[in-house]
C-alpha cells in the first residue's frame, strides 16, 4: 500500500504562527517534539505532518476507521541529505510505513509505502493547477501519458471514505493510487 501528502510553502509562516508550544506538544509525539530544536520548526513540523498524513492514508486503505490523532504516530528520520529525508512511521509503536520526503522552496512532499522495497517503484508527479475543476482532468491526463492509455478510458473515483480509485475501461484497476493537494499543488503517486 502507498500514500503521499504535500504541503505548500505558500503562506506557510501564517499557518504555523498559530501553533503555540502547547499545541505542538499535543500534535507531536514526545520524540518528535524534541527534534524541533534541531531543525527549522516550520520545516520539521511540515515534514512530520506529511509523514503522519501519509501513514494515516495507508491505514485508511487498510480498513482503519478512526479519527486522525497525530500524536499517536511517531516519525523517525533515519537519513537526511540535500533536502531529502527518509525513515519510518509507526502508530502506537507498530510499524505503518517507510517514507521519503523531498523539500523544495515551494513545497514538501512525502511518499510512503508499507514496504520500503516498494518506494523506488512508485510513479510520482507533482504539478500545479489553477482551479479545482482542472484537478481530476489533469490527474487523468498524467496517468494517461505515463501508462500509455487513452484518457477517455480513464476515470477517477473516490470511495465512501474518500480513498481514490482508478477505473480503466470501466473496471476498477489494480493500480494503487494516492492523491494529495495543497494550494495549487497536486501530488500524484501510483504503484502498478
């Protein structure tokens, strides 16, 4: 199973200005809270959040049906080099996924998979759209190009829980898909 999450850095300071020290202690696991002193608070908070969201999406795909409780997820950072971070995420001390995150001046994006071995095989694309109406059309166009399938044969649906499903030629595909958006950025990831 795979998932991804993206956070735009457009107006990011105003998003985190409201986060008091008390709020950060509630949102983050104690081990993560201690890391906030070692990195930029905005960068690390964004990194941890995208990792937690990605892990939650994987758990939702696997049948988990509880509200998102970020402090129950613990993100470990095993490597960081040239704006790329990697590690694992656990929930209540049980492994959920491995991840890698990329940081640019514009956004941070995390790609996660239950198995670390799957990470190199995930197709991933980030693009920008101007309107929400454009979003699904652009996603289908990107999938069409990468899979060499006519766009008219591709449909994107979301199940009751909001989990995206790819329909090809009128049938639910075995291709696992993950979508995320923030501001004008869309992050598409899939594993076939």
